[in-house]
C-alpha cells in the first residue's frame, strides 16, 4: 500500500510517499513544495494542488494522510494554513483517494512514542524507520513522511476520519456545507 503524507503550509508544503507491506515501510519519494513570499496566496494554493496532482498521477498512492491545523495565535495564519490543507485535500479527493487527518501530537506519538517530540527527534526516527540515514530531509518533508508512517501504523479497524470522495465528506459533515 502506497501512502502519500502531506504537511500543509502556506510557504512550504512537504509531501512524502511510503510503501507499506506488512510491517515494513520503504521510502518511495519525498520533497517540499517551496512557495515564494512574493506570490499572492491563491497562486500558492494552485501550486500546492498542481504539484500534488502530479505526484498522485505519477505514483498512484492508495491512501492520503494530512496533518490538520489545530491551534494558532494568528487567525490570519490559521486561515491560510487551512486553505493550504484544503488545496491538498482537494487534489486527493478529486482522484478518489481516501483522506485521513491527524493532529501533530498523534503523528509525533506514532513515530517517536512521544506526542511532544521535537522536529529533530521526528526526523531522526524517520531516517531510522525508513533506513534513510544518508538522506537529509527538510523539516516539512520529514513531517510529511511522519504523517504517512502514522497513517500506516493505524489499525485498519480503528475509528478515523476518512473519505473516499466529496460525496462521503458531505454525507459525514452536513453541517459544513453552505447553501
């Protein structure tokens, strides 16, 4: 099973693909989408969407996992982060990929055993789990791989938020649809 993990951001969005067979995971690919400061926000969102569509088309993942924004001091920043997350989710949903969302603490706990782990600890564990100690992962890329690993570690029977398309999202969230 190939899992695409995404760490959304309005200035940098990391993505990582892992192939999980049984208890073994191997790195398929990863990168960070760098979004310039000078660009307006809508073109950044389009770039996130376009790059992830290309990744999905090229690697044909089976599942999609994304980190959800949970807290922020600046409402404007949280709004931009939420939009980046939506652009990434749309790329997956428009290709009929099930989408799962995880909090940063869930991801850290799944990968390191500690929900309050540092980015350095997460990166170390990613390199160890994926036997990629010779690879230097950017923080956003390491976080995206951690999200993919977290998703792969979840029990298939565990209750999680997952959608197979827009119809299933709307059915599960009728209060989030405006008319």
